[in-house]
C-alpha cells in the first residue's frame, strides 16, 4: 500500500524537518556554550573538506544504502552532543558527521529526484526541490525551538531521532540502484561549469550561516530563534513558481541572474549597517524572497551546461563542497579577525562576481 503512494520527495521533506527544525536550532546551543562564531564557521568548513575527501575516495553511490547511511550519520551527529564533554570539543565531530550525512543522502537523492526531468521543466523541478525546504521551514524551527526549551537537549535529540527513524522506514520504498564512478571522471565531467558550481555551493551555505549567526547577536533563546525562522519562512514562501515558469518559457535565465545577483549583494552589504533585530529581520525576509527566486536558477545553470545524469550529480557534489570549504574558510578567517560585518561585504562581492563568471563561461551564449 505504501509503495503505491510513496514519493521520493517525502525523504527530502523528512530530512528538511530535521535540518530546519533541529539542526538549525543547535547554533543557539553552541553559541550559548561560548563557542565563537568563527569557530562554528571553521568547523562547517572542515566538515565540507571531509566530504570532498570522502567523495574522492568513494567509488560508487547506491541509492538505498547511501541514503540510509546519510540518515544514520545525522542521527549519530545528534547523539554525539549527548556525550559528557564540552560542546567545544564536540563541535567538529558533530559537524563532520552532520555534513557527511547530508552528502551521503543528497547525492543519490538528487539523482532519483531529477531522473527523467523534461528539458522544458528543469527550473520548475529545481524550484519544487528548493520549495520543499522552504515550506517545511514554516513549522519545523518553531517546533524544534519549543521542544529544546521545554524538554532540553535530551528530549530535543530524542524527537529528532524519531523523525529520522520515520525517514529510515520510507527509504525501503525508494528505487534501488548503484552508480559507479572514477575520480578522474567526476573531476572533468562538468568542465566549463566547475567554477560556477563552486561559487554556487559557497554562496548557498555561507550566506545562510552568516545570517543565522548574525541573528544570534540579538536572540539568545532557542524558542525565540525558532519563532523568527518560522516567521521569515512563512512571509517568504510565495513567488518562486511564477519566476521559474517565466524563465523556462523564455530561456533568458541570464536576464534574471544579473538583477538577482545584484539584489543579493545589496542586501548582504546592508547587514553591515544593521544594529537591531527589527532591521535584521527585514533584511533576512528580503534576502529570503530573493533566494527563493535565485536558488533554483543558480542551481539549474549546471543542467543547462551538462546533461542530467548520475555522474553529473556526483561531480556537482564534489565541486559544491570544494567551494563551500574555501569560501567558508575565508569567511571564518575574516570573522576570526573580528570583522563579522565585513564578512557580509565579502559575500556581497562574490554575489557580484557570480554573473560575471556565468557570462564569461558562455553557458547561455546559444540559449540567449
């Protein structure tokens, strides 16, 4: 009965429930345990470095097996926080397990989710992909923040594990396939889009992480943090499908990429001048609006350059994580020097560089 109705996106929705409702709330936990912002950013960077090494050494992805391992690694990451050691020492093991779990899950999941996508529906499918996290983000942070405040870290972790166990059950109904690859193949497969993919990965993560940490200058409570994240998601949940349909229809993606890059940079720079929660939330809502539109277009650039297939997604994953490692490492160094606000300016510069690189690579020379 379940197999008849099972949809692969259920697995992403469950993962995003844990990511948005539990993992995102843990930034408050680490900061309350007196861990510096730069240390958190550096730990994330090291997690992505480990992911790059892991994919380089691995020689195949099996859908059921690796999605299962991905969920289990995230489960172990949460259990690590219950060990009787300082959060300072648990941060890096937690990040490595959490990020490795995400990579193990999303690489085969992306292959299955985008399998058979029609050429004229690519951006629409990518928009649905990003929208799953946005919709889940309306409820999950509010729930996670409340659970943490009401039941503490132990109750919080138990509930997160129960959600993951539901996902483990549904993985049984996913398609079972194995995709083999060689390292030299995935390093050259997306030639012409590697720099763009690295920038995409870095921008995707560093902007979200910086904004979350910046909020913690004004919010010190897990429930308050969860409420703010849920409110932002609720306000920002519209608009993306409209743009995706327009972009797919006219094939003028570069005409959307330029203004969205500029607006992203403008909002990032504006954080430099913010000194209170109200204006921080206003800017975050604006940025969320932009990213709901921009993320599908930016992520879809690769599919406009390279054919949709298993090796494409594996190659994409390694370059996304290379970009995340270097850009997060750079931002960690800037924040370590005491320049949190200036870190937003550095990210703004990368947003301005992004459309220039897209133009230089001539990905849309024929489309446009």
